[in-house]
C-alpha cells in the first residue's frame, strides 16, 4: 500500500484540520509569539493531533498503556 494511501486511510484530513486550527489561532492571537515560531507551531499541531486521534489509533494507545 502506498504511504499516501496509508495516511489518507489513517488520518483522513486530520493534519489539514490541525494546520487550519493553527492558522485560525494565529489570526485570533497575533501577540502570542509562541505559536508563530517553528517549535510552537509544531507543538500546537502535535497536541491537536494527539487530542483528535482516529478511533483505531486511540484504542491502540490505550491497549499499549494497559500492557505496561
């Protein structure tokens, strides 16, 4: 399976929604310099993705934490 199809099947439009959320937050908070840096932008997108994981990925993470 091509990588592109794997990501489309797994994450759908989640990355696009995360970037859109970042841009929206940047427009609402123009004085928040943290979200305009590379590190801040990546951190925002990463937290967005973690909070909005697809159901299969969320179940996988829960199962992994239970086995520890």
